[in-house]
C-alpha cells in the first residue's frame, strides 16, 4: 500500500524542526553574545563597559521576545527576524563607534554572528537575503549618523568591510541547501513513522486473524473428533442392521419353494442391495480410518446398461407411490465399462431418486442411455416444473435444504447430499456429470468412457 504524506502533516513536522533550531540559536546568543565583551575590553577599552551594557540589553530583549513567542505560539520566522535585527542594530552601531584601527575586528565579529545564524537557522533562503540587505542598510544609516572619525567608504571597505560583505553574501547560500536537506529528512522520517504504524496495524490484524484461525481450528478439530465418533457409532450400528437384513433375507430364501416368482425376484434384489450397502460402508470406513479423502475403487468390467436397468427397476415402485410414471429408454444392447460397479449404480440411484423426490405428481420422467462418441451416456429427463438452476447448483455443491412450495403439492425438504455425492463419485471415476433446470424442466446427464 502506497504511503501518502499530506501537506499539513509535513508543515507540522517542519515547524517542530524549525522551533528546535530556533531554540539553539536563541540560547546560543543569550550565552555567547555577552562574552564578545572580551573583544571590547581588548580593542575598545575606553567604552567596553557601555558596549557590555548594550550587549546585555540586547540579549535580555531577545530572551523576552523568545518567551513571548513561545507562549503565544507565534510564527518562529518573525522571532528570528526580530532577533537578527536586534543583533544587526547593535553590531552596526558598534562598528561605527570604534577606532578605525580596530574596525576590522568588529566587522569580523559581525560577520561571524551572521554566519553562525545562517549555519543554524531553518527557514526559506529568501529570509536570509532579506536580513543581509537590512544589515547593509543599517550599516549605511549608522555610518552617516555616527561616523565621528570621519571615515570614508573606501576606508571602511578596506578595514574589514570587504570581509563582512563577502561572508554575509556567501552565508546566504547556506539556508537554501540546509532547508532542502532538512525537509527531505523530515519527509523521510514521516514516511518511516507511517510505515512503522502501518506495519504495527498489519501485525495486529495478522495476530487477530491468527487468533481467530486458532479458535476455528480448535472448533474444527473438535468437530472432526465428533464426526469420527459418530462415524464409528453409525458404522457399527449400520453393520448390525445390514447383517440383520441379510440374515432375515436368507431365512426367507430358504423357503424358496413357497415363494412366487415375484417374491424371489424381490428377495434377490434385497440381497444385491445389501451387498452393495456392505461394500460402500466398508469403503467409507476405510477412508475414515486412514484419514484420507481418496477412495480406492474396485474397478471391474461390466455392462453398464444392466446396472442402469436394475436401478430403474428398483425405483419403479417408489415412483408409482408418488403417481410418477418412469419411461424406460435404456438400451438393451450391452455397453461395457471399467468402473466400480457399486459406486456407478449409486450415482444412478442418487440422481434418479432425487429426481423422483423433487418431481411433481402425475409427471413423466424419462431414463435414457446411449453410446455417443465412445462414451456411455445416462440421461434423466423430467419435463415437469423446474427445480431452478440456482437451487441445483447449491444442491450439487453443498448441503442444501430444498422447500418446493410453488407447486401446490406436499412440500418435501431434503438435504442435497445425494447429488453432491453423485457428482463427486462421477468425477473420481473419470466421468462427467452435467445438469440444467429451465423452462423445459430438469435434465441430468452422466458420461463414462466405454470399452467396446
């Protein structure tokens, strides 16, 4: 994320930096300016006491201005201008009161004051140029008013004036470069601070998300334990139930002499169904035990049309109870495939049983098989009221409760788990399952590669 610094933030930090430099300048002047009286004592012994008083008054006045500006929080530039103006007035007066033999010393002292000021000050360079012009004007005014020794301009320039002008003009270049450097430093500092704050915020967000992930992980772990416990209990109970069904069906088949042809057929169907249930349950339990999402299929070659016909026949009675007519368009010629026979039948079973569940009464459902481009095609065509494409998408991809209240018939609420399992099994066995729901009704299509 790009970090932006607005103008107000930059100006606020620049003002802090400027006041820091202003503090250095003011307190340095307060402590050092009176010490220049040592030069007065050496070079202007007859008036050094008066010069000392002038310097002390100047320092006290500057200190008062500094305190006033600090309390009122006025612009630091005005304080600096007034401070340098007081120093310029004092220095210009002293330069025009001393003997010409000592004039060079006082012009050098004045030059050092201005040089020190420009080395420390933090403001726009135009301010320094303005102050140098003022100092030249003050020197000119006091030269005309206080020149008791009748110096000429040439004498002033040759006795230190040249040093003052050179140093003053060159020192005006310093604030410009200094201002740019400090401005870059302040901008960089702001960028670093904002970056650090952004990183802290991101770290807090990451820590919160990690904490949330830990909580969710713990909940998922407990749910996984509960799921495994439920599978163990349900698997054990289902095995017992399937064993009871097999035992009861075997007892019935022992009396085959007393059974009609239809009864024997239904008994055989029960036997095949329980074997498939046992097979699927064992597979699911194996997957649970090794904690793997993959199921190892028992691939074998078989006639898939025969399997489709058995599923059709097994659900005919279910459809009849709901007054739904199943139309058999299943090919009679064999089409061989190499798949898991039990799970292939389960795919057909799930699709057709769900179609019956969500279909309206007095409706026709066609079950069609064909061979197209070396692929076996299993189709279910329901020309009744459409379930809805959005509803089907949700049912084929996650658990979904479907409440069909628009048809005026008895509402059925079921979980779309069977359709999700059918889609998953088809994909795992290398097939393809498509579906649609529109104004023409509901349509389901399964494709597997054929061998012959």
